[in-house]
């Protein structure tokens, strides 16, 4: 991998205004895996039409906590849109888990949602439907085209920042004001 393509797991990708793909416009994506074969991540700032209660009901998982049932489920990306992904901060050995960054994990198994519904799951969770995927070299090409701004992953931003503030705040963590960037790019 070249310097531009250093593994971006442990990073957030902030969509720059020049990104033309409407699916990812103004998005923040947590990169969970990145290697020579491609990359995978979940968008962490776009609410879906579903709540956690809808997902738990679909999975026949009982939950009496009204506040928990009202938590929005996020559009994680266009790949596997029917599949759930849980970003959380709990290091317990959940089934089908991946360490994303220090203190950040991605789990795709039912056991974590059962624990959340029962009140003994992770303290912080983001549930997404779907994920984002890039083939070998595709993400590197998009970075070269100035479509994304890589920012170190930040649990505080993921779990404590309102969805509509994550895009601007993520970029500001490395000193970038997205309001001062044009929506087009060019090459000299």
C-alpha cells in the first residue's frame, strides 16, 4: 500500500463537498476494515426510517424500555442493507465481533441486541442497517479525487454528538471547516 492508501481502519471518512454520490453526501463513515482487498465501513450520521424498537420487534426480541425502543437506527450504507451492524464500546467477547479502534467494536450477532434489550449490553451503541464497501484500490482512488477527508476515529463523536452535527465536527477535529471548502475540485 502506498502512503496515500495506509490502512484507514481506526478512521472516520468525512465526505467532502465535492463528493458527487448522493448516498454519501455529507456523510461520516467509520472504516472498520481496510487492506489490499478493499475496505468496509458503516455510515454513522444518517438516520433511517426505523427505530431500534422496529429492529428488535422484527427479530422477536422483547424490550420494555420505551427510550431504548425510540433510538434511531442508522443507514449504514447501501451494501447488505437488510443486515444489522452494531458499533459499540464494550470489549466483552460478543459473537461475530471486530475491534475497529481502541475502545470501538463492530458486532453483527444477535447476542449483543439481546443484551441491549435486556439492559445489560454495551453502554454506548449505534445500530446501522447496511454498510459501505470498496473494492481493491477503490477507496484509494476516491481519496486521490478529494472525495473524503480521513479523521482519526473518535468514540465521543460517535456516541455523544447529535447526528446532524457529526459531519462538521468530525472535520473540525483536524482543523477543517467544511463551510469553507468548495463543492468542486480540479487539478492544476
